[in-house]
C-alpha cells in the first residue's frame, strides 16, 4: 500500500490537536460535513465549520435546515482571500470532464474547471490538510493525464498527496459506489489509508416497512423487468438494476445511486422505487437528518452525495496523522501563536 513519506511516531505530550476549523466546498446536502464531524467525535477532536458553499439552491436549503447555516453560492465568484482561514479543506467537487486540460502544466491548464477553484483557495489559505472526493472514472480520464495534472498542481503548492479508490460496499453500506479520494498534507505525513473491512448491512436494515403507493411501478413495468431478469426472483430483499443496454440484474445491494438516472433505474424487488429516506440511508446519512423538498430533489441530492462511512474512515486517518505529526506546522493565520507553541509541550489550536 502506497504511503506518504516520513512516518513519525508520537509520544505523550507531542503535537496534539484538540480542535480544527474546516470548510465544506461543493457541500451539497452536507454528507462530507457529517463524515467530518463523526470522525472528529471518534478521535476526540473538536470541530467547527467556518465556511460552506454550493450553487444549488435546493441543497442550500437542505443544508441550512440541518446545520443552521446557509451555504454561500457560486464558488467561482468568491475570492479566496474572503474565505475564512481553516485547517482542513473538504471538497466533493463535480465530476465535469476537465476538457480544458491540455499538455501544459500548472494553474493555466486548470482554469475554467472547478478544480481550479479548489486549488486557488488552497494556495491562498494553505490549510494543514485537504480531502477531495470524485468519481472513480477520474483516475482513467484522458488516459490518466487529468488526475496526474491535478496531483502535480497540488504537489506544486507544497503538499504531500496520495489517492485511492474505495467501494462503499466495503464500508458497511449495501450500495456499490466506487469513489476516488485524494488527500494532501502541508508537511510530510504518516498517513495510511483505512482498511476496507466493515461488513455490509443487509438491505432489510435500509428498507422501510411501509411505503406509499406512489413509489410502486406499474404492473406493466414489473412484468417487463421480470421477463428480462437474469436470475430467479429471491424472497430476500433485492434491488433490481437496469443497465443502459436494458439488461436486468438483481443484487442484495443497490447499484450506485445516480442523480440523472431514469425514474425506474433501481426497483426494490422489481416492484417499487426507493424512498428518499432509503436513498439517504444508502449513503450512510443518519435518520436524524431532516429531508425537505420533493422526491425528485431528494433523488438528485442523494445521487450527487457521497458515502458517509467511507469519507469518515478516510478523515479519521487524516486526523490521526495530524495528531502524530511532530513537525508542529504553523498555518499562516496562526503564526502569531508560534512563540507560545515553542514554549509549550502540547501543540493546540
């Protein structure tokens, strides 16, 4: 397993972190924030979100309803210097094609893509660490040149960077959802990727027992799907999936939720669509999360979200790595604390 350089061991009294400020870019409905706050709780770190942003007004309302904060709008229109100082940057940036990237290197090749907005904020604010998330296909886009350009840009700003693809199925969720995570540290780090060893939940733990009739597909659709189903129907909960070629498969888990998929893309036992709560559960979003808006918006929001347990596992290892870092990196905006930190045996924010 590839690691970032310089593994450090930490003893008591060295380089501890007890609080972090973070920002939540392309925040959507806040799944990254949920993951971050859960990770902080598990690592005994206090956290504060000091900035969030998303261009979708429905996501903004959903986010505000659950976190009490209305995210800012279009990040391309926000100056990096106007964003609050922070320790960790989170960004599940949109999976656009990055068609502007050419053979040159540096920011000039990234202008016009939303990754550039992440890069300009990182360059201006110099956070201790960042965690980025995108679709699996980013790795192979343009024969790997797109990802290579992204990594080189981040490294060019003085960060140790690594990436890995994870499947939500290996983190307890009954959803086959593969995503790439990119992590970076301002100083060399002992970071290691989390193991993929959480047993998958049964669909019975996800599915609701009472579902309104309007979620059920027509009898015509059910019979058509049954006709092309590759295997015999099971008595256990299954989710039938129709691919682009029209082939029907049934699995004890969901295929990846998609914002722009057809209305009947996924059907529980071939009979009905997933409810908003079920879709949010498939992303690992807790039932305490309030879902507002209509079913169509909920389907879009869930499809654009990220699997919380995967992000949480990555973030926990990021925080633990920062805990082990004995270099006492001082962010730009905390340089005034340098004298205090040099005198004290414990590094605190």
